[in-house]
């Protein structure tokens, strides 16, 4: 058969009614032309619709929807709780080195200025000749001057109505622009930092670290907790979780302040509290200032976003997010957008300013400069530049595909701290606050990132369009391919015969 015969035979026998009219002998040329134009028009409509569909599938694959069922609060971790006391400068250290004309006295002044620069009421206009700290000096200042964990947490904590003694064993130290802080329910540092940086962290906080967890946590943002994980006690699982909102599902702390033994930046002392993702080191929002001699109940509302499993095989550029282990960072073990941004600012600050900010001091090796107040403007410019589109393109810090964040509301009333002193719950020379943390509701509704057009829907829509516009099915497509192959092969054979 010639190629013309193959085409004529297919048009006569095909189930596509339109193509039959191409070769019928009793049809006029005008009628045949009309059906050919109709067929070509349907082909163009089909390919136009397929182009739009495939574009959506490739470039706009995700849609955010609200989960149609509520999830138990047990599915997510209790937040990490970060506590930063205002007691950061011991009076006896200040008075011992005052006006001694030594480098340590100059460091003490700069250290206090840096801590108090956060308080707008404190005068930081005086400039010092030294623009930099060295790492060892920062570590020495924190160890000598800041309040210790044992002084802040003098009393036992209450977790789900169980008493937790020696509470500092479950607390990890942090450094921030406010000085030394303490983190509860954060992943162990060896799961936060890469080995080299974790060792620097341990060396830096050697005098302030009594944390005892040595087992790796099995929780991560994308997969959550293992299904066989049932133990929720704060001292047995990290990060801990709870299953309700009652009196028996709370976390209760009594934190202490030794304001008579410390210099303050203003007339009001406080505890700075933030709640965050247990996989992140740095202090996030939301935040709260807790005054001494108060009882505060903090109610927590989680914001949770999950990713449907059908998106995991798509590339990060297409779904516009990273899994927790998908992009490797140089400092941190797990990827989060905050960790990535922090790492980018860390690198840019060192490149542009020639030093790193005070709260990053533990990350660098000995010999790297730590920025003093003279470099504050440079550091602020770098931090502000990190929000610009150019820096975002450089850092490539996409959001994480799964997100757990926490919002807080609280109601306070006066607590009789004098009663606590008389019953020996706290030391007589201290002031403090009682804080209770509890989820507001036992369930939460998550946001789900799903495929707008998944692979199954794409195949169904392609088949539907071809069937609707051309009256073809999958067998017809194979038939057409077969006819084309036969026509081409016959043409090639005839060419060689000639």
C-alpha cells in the first residue's frame, strides 16, 4: 500500500466521524474543505487548552487550602520557650573593674552599652576607641556578668502537673542582643548545628550549659513524630508535646530575678519571652515582656502548614519551598527559612563589616572580630539589605514546605511573691514571676499545600480535552502513530526504489 492508500484506508475506518468526510467520494470539494478546516480548528483549540493546562501544571502547581478535618494538638510539638532576663551585668564585676584603665573595663562598658542599646531610654551616645571584641572576651563577659540558669530557675518546674527537679538539666543557653538567654524544649544543639559549629557552641557556653539530652530527636517538620512515639514527658522526649488544654496539660515555671545584685539598663526589670519552632536557634516572634511579681498565663495558638505528599517529587523551584533536609546549609543541620536567612546575614556581615554581630560570637573561630557599637550602622545596613529582592535571590531562602509557628495571648494578675519567700519556694533576696504555658484549644486546623493539577488530574484532563474536541481516545492515538509510521516507511521505500 502507498502512503496515500494508508491514509485513505484509516479515514474510512476510523471512529472519528470528521475524518471520514475527508475521503468520501460523494462529498464535494467544498464540503471536504469545510470538514478539514473544522478538524484543524478543533486541533488548534485542543492544543491551546493543553498548553494552558500544562503551563499550570509546570509553573503554578500549588494551591493553599484549609484542612477539612481538625488535627489533635498532640500531632505538633510544644513550642520552644526562650527566656531572657534583664539581669546581665553583675554589680560586683562592674565595681571591681571600674576606672581601672584596663582593656577589660573598656570591654565591660561596651558590653553594657550593647545590651542596653535595645532599650531606647538608655544613653548609648558615648563612643569608645575599641571597635571590636574578640570571641574569648565575649565568652568571658557572659560567664562573669550574666545571671546563671540556677539563679533564674531556683524552683522546680511543673510539666503536665508533674514536678521536674533540677530543671537546668533540660535548658540550653543562648546568646542574643539581650545577652544570655535560656531555651526550653529546643532540639539538642547537635541536631541544630553541624559538628564544627556545635563544638564551638559547647566550648563557648561551657560554664552555662548543664543540658543532659544525648539521644537524637525523631521529630522533624515534614514527617512529625514517629507513630510509635507515645512518651511525652519533657524529660523523656525532645521536643515534648501535650494532648490537651486542661490544668493537667500545662507547663508552669517560676523564674527569679536578683535585681539587687545586678545593674539594669532602666528602672524597670523584666523577662523577655519568645515562643518558637524547636528546630530553630534564634529568637523569633511572638514576644512578651513579663514584669516581676506577676502571674502570667500564656495561651498558645499554633499556625500549621503541611504539604501534600504528591508535591514532594516536584522540584523546590516549582513548588517554591524546601523540605527540611533538601537544601544543605553550612551552619545548621535542618533547613528552615529563618536558619537560612540568619546564615546569609552572618556571611554578609562578615564580608561587608569585617566582623560578626554580638549574638553570632559563638559561631566563629578564635581570631574573628566581634562587632562593637562602632559597627552598629554597618550591621543594620546588612540586616536591612537582607530583605531586598537582590539579597533574597542571592540567599535563595525559600520557605519550608511544612511550617509550625505559635501565636500567644495572655492574661496576667498579681501573684503574692512574698508568700513564696515565706514558704521558701524562692530565695529571700529575689523577685520573680510565675508563668503558665498552655495551648488555647485541643485541636488545630492546618493549611494544606496541594497540587492545583496533580499527575492524575493532568492525564484525565488531557484525555477529556482530546475526546471532547477530536473524538479520539488512547487507542486512536496509537492508530494515528501507527499510520504515520507506515506512511513514512512507505515513502522512504519508494524513494530508494526510484
